[in-house]
C-alpha cells in the first residue's frame, strides 16, 4: 500500500529528529521520519553528548548557539527530560598557533554576539577545573554555555515535539530502495512504499548507503571512537558544583563529569 507525504527523513538520530521537528515547526506537518530500528539505534544512544559554543566556522558557532537556546524549548514542549548539564567549558591551547587562533576566535565570537565567553590563563583554567594539569598550556577560552546532554532523551524530545505538531515517526521500518519520479521520490521500505516530494538523508552511520540508493556517492566513512567512563572519584563529587567540560584540540581529547566519575575521550589516529 502506497502512502504519500511531503517529506521523508531517513534516520532516527539527533539530526533526523531535529530536521523533523524544524519542518513541522515551520509548517510542514505532513512529514515522516523513517527509522530502521528505534530512535537513537545508531550512534546517538551512546554519544558523549557534549555541547559547545566554540567552532572554527562562525556560521556553525551561531548554529550551535541557536541549538543551545532551543534545547530547553524542546524539553518543555515535549515533556521529555533531556538531561541538560550546563557546566561551562574550557577549550585549551598548547601551542602558539592554537593560542593565537583561540584569541582570534574570541574576537569573532564577540563580533557575532556570542558574549558569554572569555580568555583565561592556565592558572585561571586550573582554578575552574582543579583536576586538570596545565603543564605546557598557554591559555584557554571559557564559555558559560557549554556542558552535556542525554542524547537519547534529546532525540525523543525532538521527536515528541515534532509529533505534537503533526509529524509522524515510523520505527522498525528499514528503507530498501529510493526511486526518483517525475514529481518526487518513491521510498521503498519493508512495510510498503511512501511517495514523497523530498527525501532527507539523515542516516548517520549509514548515510553513504542511503545516498547511494539515490545515485549520490558521499565521501563518508564511519569512524570507530571510544571513550572511558571511570569509577567514582572522590575529588570529582566532593564539591558543590559539577566540573566543567574540557577540550584539548591539540591533544584531540576531552573530558567531562559523568555522575560521580569522569567521561574521557581521545580521538584515535588509527580508528
């Protein structure tokens, strides 16, 4: 049985759910998200969940600032807790080039209206996060609006808010084929064919395969990445507030508090 809708989003992670929500918010209520298993079944369910103000691209930085504002809105609209921990965050520089870039980024942020950040010395960084070593660091940038979220809760919040606006979420329904027609696309799934004007590829780990169904070959490859969650550490939980998020771009690493311990991640050279 063929059904018809204005747009089909393929993939039930945070990007797909966000696209579904925004289409519905701006008036496209006849839209559907199709997920091969369940929402967050890809990488979203175990993502570290860091939220950051800093980005090398000012446009992406503005998009991130918009998203941070939106998180509390979708939580309220959907009634779904997203586990938002606004701890503040540090981005550290260990080389003159990176320190110069951080200072430049700070001025760019000021020019586009992101003012809740400041440059800090290594000593100031150590005061903000006393468990970190500042050996070899030249300085950093502190942002008030950084922290982490529960990614599973966030996906369900986007999806829940979208459904309240009329959008549809279809789980346990793998997309098998895509066929372009004179007026859109036939999306062939395990449960039938959906005819739609637009297809959004939000396949995450499978985005390359989804693109190939439409004859578009994307230069994407899934990357294996691991992070460590520690046991309880008294120095972490014996304080009045959570430790802030810390990123060391030069060391390709990050850490944040996870309950009464730490979540520590390193981006491997050979994944």
